[in-house]
């Protein structure tokens, strides 16, 4: 079993800072002001104030059940804020589509699913529209957009095969192409690495970074484990214990900072390969690779 | 054989039903709602027998029960899969109801037999009109719902995030399916509905992975089974339903065999 490649993990946190500097003056893509979220009368977290600059690579971290996916629902406008204010691309949160590319959590394609990769990516373009647009299907722009998105994620060799027969990594690339096909400005990814082995995780992370740079995307990625992302991150949004903290990773992911934010004894441990483990918020907060 | 009115009617109704069943069958297969389709036809049986007891046309009872229960199944929870237990429980009860209705109506055995196993050779000119009138909106509705339906069949969460009203869509689909099932019951009967609604599509998705092509293949196969079945039955003493279901089953078997063979060839060292 080989571990993550040293180049991806040995670097200290924060080399994304150079990237952040370019974007420091850019307008914010996402602004949360004293935001709270909950279902019914129950509040899951509150007091979230943070801003994600346009072009930044942000990770939403935190223990299971802390409300990371709830934040995603708020960002997509699928759940109204319990309190406070949330602005996405200068307006109200809106559904995924032309401006926000979205990859849902734990998409499990039926192994018998006989829809091809190209058809699936095409759904990302107009799958929400009614009717049968026989003319628009023939349009070369449509074909070009789909081919371009598939090319961008390197899925061309298997895009004609049925989705159900592809590997997890291949499916994840096509999910990404589906999110990118409308040329969005924000890429919202809910645990895109959770079903992948370590090698595919590294490949997908590198791919997301490259695509985001080329297309100037703001990336918001919910992640279970910060380690594969650490070298790329500009910003961490930490969701735990009913609160949300945000900032550069080297400022947030420290024992002092997390202990102070959550008023609990939190320990951030680093191993020899530079991998980070957060202990104290919940044992499964961060582990390099489960299984 | 087309000199006989009853054969002309059978071909007319069979053609419409086959196209409707073949088209909707694709969605039944990729949504994994084959069991729901099966259940709808059984629930429809109670409606049809009940209608006869009340002295109403069995088609009306069939339609009312399938559309009503279809909408209910669609609304139930909003998720496509994992409803087998609930559906099965309702299905068993409605079949029981059907048995009660049969016993209430004496001298009803042939009518019940027709409902269970299909009686396409007994279709009247007026029945053909009803079949056509019900068939057109089914196909039009499916064309209108095509993309969001495909999207939510592939992944419901993703479609919901794009603004597709997945629960409403699920209800609408089941209602359309109910309409299609009501149609198909006239040809193959309640118990044999799978042969037209599921088998052609199940073969088609093995044949091609393009959604539009799979729908076309599915409809073409359903049409072929129906026409061939009717033709063979005309020259033989055996029932049409037997030939249609046998053609469907045989084709499915061939498709699976061909698939397995292709798989083995692809695996063989070059």
C-alpha cells in the first residue's frame, strides 16, 4: 500500500497563499453574515460570518453531522437561512446551474445504469428543462460544450460507456464534467472524495485545482479529511459544535485556534509526513484515509 | 387475416399500446420502478372488478384505481427506490379486494379471465378509440417530462439541486405510468403486464446506452412482439398473450446470452 505522494503532503500548510494573494483584492464570491441554519425549530449552527473571495479554493471541514451539508443546502437555496444573511455571487443563493456547478454527496449510480457519460454530462447542461428540443440537440455548440467539459476532466476515453460500469474515479470525473459543462463561476462539491481510494483522491484534487485555475473558478469543497487538500487551500470553513469558523488553514487548524473557537481542548497533531489530525472535536474529524 | 374486423381492431389497439408501453418502459427500467408497474396493474384489477360489480365499464374502474394508486406511490416519500415492502402490502390487499368483487358478481369468470390474461381479440371499435385517446397524452406527457425525468432517474439529489421538482415529477410519472398500464392491460392482461412494459426496455438498455435510441428500440420491440404475437395467434388455437409473452421472454434470453458472450469475448486474451 502506497501512501499519498510526498509532493502532495510533505509541504507545510499554506502554499496556497500565493494563489490567495492574487485573489485578495477580488470581490467575494460568497459572503455570510451572522448566518444560522436549522430544520424546523432546531438550530444546527449559528453565528457564521465569513467571506470566500472569488477564485479561492475553500474547504468546508468538520465532524460528521456538524452541518457541513446543511451549509451546502443554504448555498444552493434549498434551505432558507434560520437567521442572518447569505450572499452568493452578489445575489440570493440560487440552484445549481449556469453559475454554480454542483457535485452532490455520495452519488451512487446503479451498476445497471445504461446512460452514457456524454448523456449524463449533457443533463448538466439542460437536464432541468422541460420538453423535447430536437433542434437544440443537434446544435454544434451543445456538442462542443459537452465535449469540452469531458476533455477538461480527462474523461474522453470512457465517456461513451454506460455510467454504471465505470469506476468510482471515472464516475467522479464525469460528475465534475456535469458540474462544469455550464461554465459556472462557483464549483460546489459535497464530499467528492469520500468513495475514492487514496490515489484517485489525489488525482481528483489535482484535477479540481487545475480546472479551477484555468477557468478562474471559486471552489467550495466539503471534505471529510483535510489532508489531500491542504497544499491547495486558501481558506478553511470549520463547522463544529454549533458554530462556524473561517480563515486561512494555517491559522484555523491549530490546537490553540480550534480550542479557543470551540472552547474545548482540541489537539492538532502532525505526523512525519506532514499530515494533520484534529483530535478532540470528535474522533472521526480527520483521519488520513479510512480503510 | 385483416379482413376480419376483430383482427383489425386488435392490430390498431395493439400498435398504440405497444408504442406507449415501450416508451414508458424505458423509464420504468432506469428508474427501477418495475415492481411499481407490476403493482399498479394488480391494484387496477381490484378497480376493474369493482367497476363491474357496480355496473360500470371495467376500464373506468381500472383507470381510477391505477391512477389513484400511482399518484399515491409517487408521493410516498419522494424517493424512487426502496418502496417494495409498502407497495407489496398494498398490492396484496387490493388483489384480495378483487377476489371479493369477483365473488359478489356471479357469472363473472370470463370477464375476470380477460382482465387477468388479456383479451385483445375482443376489442371493439369504441375500445380502440379509447386506447388511442389515452395513448396520445401518455406519449406527449413523456416527451414533455423527458429531460427532467431522465435527470432525476440518474440522480435525484443532483436533479433537485438544479431545480427539478423531483417529488412532483415522481407523482406525475406514476400517474402517466398508471395510464399506460391501464392501456396495456387490455392487450396482455394484469398478470402479464411485464411482457410489454418491462421486457422490451430491459432488452433495449442492453442493446444501446443512448437514451433516445433505447426508447426507440424498446418501442420497436414491443411493437414486434405484439404484431408477431397477433399473427401467430391468428393461425393457431392458442391465446395471443402466450405468444406475446413468449416472444418477449425469448428475446430477453437472447439479449442476455449475447451480452454474456460479448463479455467473455472482450475478456479473452487477445
